[in-house]
């Protein structure tokens, strides 16, 4: 660990870092998923105060950055302690820095995004999964964070087949893929157009899925496989 300087840094105006106002730094994570309802949804949690008062103050899992802690460590800690989920792989989305975004004071939020299969999320008393287009009133600017996370995810799914590996690592049909992409986009796609768009990113396994109605369907994998995690 880097040792702190004995003599504090001073800039050209003779000021040290302690002479400048400092915001608190928080991390908030939009964990997106597609549950059995087939609708893109987000994991929400309630604060300790809301639970004690039997209130409905919902928000994204988040926490303040501790002294000497990395952002990634704070994110995983918040997901574990605030939402009861572990083993996720969130990535930075962007910084939300509106000075008035938090009524508790000047707080910057380094927002993160993660996308996981619904069976990876074990709901507890303080958590719920809600469709992104039916959000309750959220604390702070968390509705904006969800909107940014949703837009990012939808852009990625327009460009490539299931880039977050929600279908797992097993072969899937083009119909499986289309239904997932429709859930994320929140709209239907023309099957033929979707197939033509996605085929360059898929490789045929040479196997067929049988047992369902209709003719057997060809099974595919991604050209660039993403490890399910």
C-alpha cells in the first residue's frame, strides 16, 4: 500500500488537499435481470430506517466508500450487505455528480451495472425485483441510474447476441435468443430480421433441439463466448 506523505502536498496557491471542499463518495449498483415474467427488471433494496418504520423507501444497493477502500470492493460489500447477493461482476457505469442529488449532503455516486440471471439473486426481506418500466419512487437520483443502466444494456444487446450470457453457456435456438432480446428491449422484433442481424455473431453447433412442437430447431453458440458468472 502506498504510504501517505509526511508533508502534505500544496499547490501553486499554497493550499493542501484539506483546504478544498470534499464530497462524500458513494457507489450504487443497478443489477438488471430478466425473471420469469419475461420483463427487464432491476434489484431494489430498502434502507434500515425504512424497514424499522415499515416504510417503502426503495433504492439501489449502495454504500459510502470507506477509507482506503477501492470502488470495486465497496460495490461488492454493498451488494453482499444491502442485497444479500454475492459473486457478481459489476462494472462502472458513470459518475452522477449533481450537487443536490442527495439530501444528506454533497455526495458523488459512482454508479455500476451488473446483469445476471434471475436465479443468481436470492431475495431477502429487504429486497425485491421490479420491472424497469414500473419503478416505485426511488431515493436520490436512482431512477436516473436505472435509466442509464437500461439504455447501456439495450445498446449492447442491439449490437451483439446476448453479450452478458443470460442464456448461459449451453447451446440455444435463435428463438430463445430473440425472446431474451425482446425482453431486454421491451418490444417485439421481426423474427427474420432479427435472425439475419444476429447470425454473424453465432456459430451453428450442427445439433438440433427436438421434442417441442414444430420442426426441430438448430442450436447455436456465440462466436465470442462469454463465461456465465
